[in-house]
C-alpha cells in the first residue's frame, strides 16, 4: 500500500469507527488541563533523558476494536518525533499498545470515562488509566495488577497522591489543578519556566537599579565634599567651575580633585588635567 493510499485508508477507518458523540469537545477548561499535563510530562521526561511518546486526542486502533481517542496517551521508550506525521496510533503497525491513558472530565459523557473506559482499557491491556474530574476536582486511578489480568484495581492514594508505576510519578490535585510529583518536587511546565525567568530578570533589573542608585549617591557625595572643601578654604569657584564639578561622573577624577583642593589655592589648580 502506498503512503497516500494508507493515509486515505486510515482516515476512512477512523471516520467509520469513531463515534462523534464520544469525542465532542469540552471547551477551554478541558483543553487547557490536557495541554498543561502534557507539557509537564514532556519536559520531565526530556530532563531525565527517558523516551516517551505523548499525544493528545490521537485516534487509537486496536485490532478488531472500535477506534477511540484518549485525551492523553503515553507509550514508554518510543521517541517523540519533532514533526510527528502519525494520523493514529495503529497497534498492528506500532507493534505495541498504550502504556497509560489520562482522560480529563469536565462537561463530557461521565459514564464513558468512569465506567465504559474502565472496562474497555482494562480489556485492551492498558496498564494504567487515570481520570481527572476537573469539574468535581477529583482524581481516579486504575491499574492492572499483572500483565495477564484484564480487570483494573483502583489505585489507593497515599497522602492524597496517586502513584503511577508507568510514569514513575505521583499525581495529585493541588490548588484546583492536576499536578505531577517526582519525589517531593512538583513538575513545572513552560508557563512556570517563563514565570521564573521573568522573576529572575526583574530581580536583576532591581539589583541593577539599586547599584546605579548607589553609584549616583556616591558621586553626589564626592561632588558635595569637593565643593565643601573649596568653600571652606575660600577658593574662588565660578558657576562654570561648579557646573563642571556637578557634571563629572568619574569617581577617580573627583577623588583627585578632592585631594588637590586640600592643598592648592585656585580652581584652575584643582581642576587641572
């Protein structure tokens, strides 16, 4: 089969086997939660050097099964192409099924995620399945106790966290958002990184402004001290000479003038180059 013919075939199969009622969008709350989760997972696995294939709403075809479209799917040890041309995850072609699925539930068909998918994903042998009920702020986790079993067991949270053996991470809801934890540390995403960089830049700018203010204060102090010595010694100082002192921004020169003012008798001698 040529690439064009294969592409056409996949489109026809997905269209024929997919139920549009089960894949209707749930708006931005649903979409943002998916993107945020995928972004954090991708950054984490890039950081630890572990290959993982992550996709949002990619159709999945198991042999003899109706196509389905998980919110987030993960397959370990599969590279993530920069320009991914997959139209679907076709198990027969890939040689393996999914390792994990995360569904984000907001305004969708609750029975699909909390009942139907629990039975279906277990039957397909997907090792782990999580449902993030964003509207109710609840998390549900399921795991196959062994590869040959086709019935999920609920993951019991420990301290509010649901352990994922597939990801090597803990999942939890904190401050109204789905978070992932690597040990005690929460994973950060692009938005966090940008926020930290902005904070660092603001801190550097504040320090630079503070340093500039301190330099300016030191210059003003030198200028005032020089003019005070000149006045105390009765050295005639014209407006032009005074302006030259006030406009000098070289601390070394001001210090030289200050030393001279203590011994010489005229402004020409004080300001000599």
